[in-house]
C-alpha cells in the first residue's frame, strides 16, 4: 500500500496518523483546537516529535478543553515548562493560552470554530491536484492573516497550511497514495 512520501512507514504512530486522521475533514471544535495547538508547537520541529508527545500534551492541556486552557495562569505555565513530556517553550505555551481565548471569541461570533474555519471554503474540501509539494497557499495566507488580525500567535501561513491539511480542509495526499 503506497502512502504519502512524508510518512515513515517504520513508525506505527506516523502510519496510523496518516491512514486514519490526516486529511480527514474535522468539524468538532475540541479536535480543531487540539490540532491548532499541536501545529503551533510543531513550529521549527518535526511532526513526528509532536505526535510522540501528543498523549502527554492531552494530559497536560486538559484534553484541549479550550475553556480550561483559556484561563491558565502563571502557575500553570510554570508547571508546563517543567514537564519534560511535552515541548517546553514559553512562547508556544503562552500562545496556546492566548489562542484559546481568541478561539472562544470566534466560537461566539460564528457559533463554532468549525463554522468559522470551513466558511473560508464554503464547506468544501480543497484538493491539491498539482502533484507538487507546497507549504502555503492563497487560502492559508487568508486564514493566517485573519487569525493574526484577531490576535492569534504562531499561526503563520506555513503552520496554517499544515493545519488545514491536518483537519481535512485541504486534501493533499500524493497522487500515488492510497488515500488520494
């Protein structure tokens, strides 16, 4: 079975993520928040690093309950910075808290974050048919710009392109991948 070029087929966690989760349209706000946080923590690192720490992130970040993350205080930040099971970056931890607050504002404005994010494509999945590996697009530029305007951090166009792939807004499976 052929998979996308980036999948390390020796890694069970990577193949499972690719086969069962990556590129599958997601509409649940908790899942959307989780992947937004994880994608921001990936900045400068490999996705496999984040995947290996995902369960620890879930425990440390209250299973990505956006309302709980939004009220984290300095003590919680210090606790997270001491946790070797996650990626310990003061900037990324504080961005997750900041972004949780804005995520909640978006939920209030649109009824859900899902409605907000899927509104950019009128609810349609965008299929990359170029056959080329790209890291950003006009869509990721637009979403990134809007999230930044709202005050989110670690949401540059490359991070947002990866996010849109992860949540299934962009279907970017390789043409020879069984998921294409």
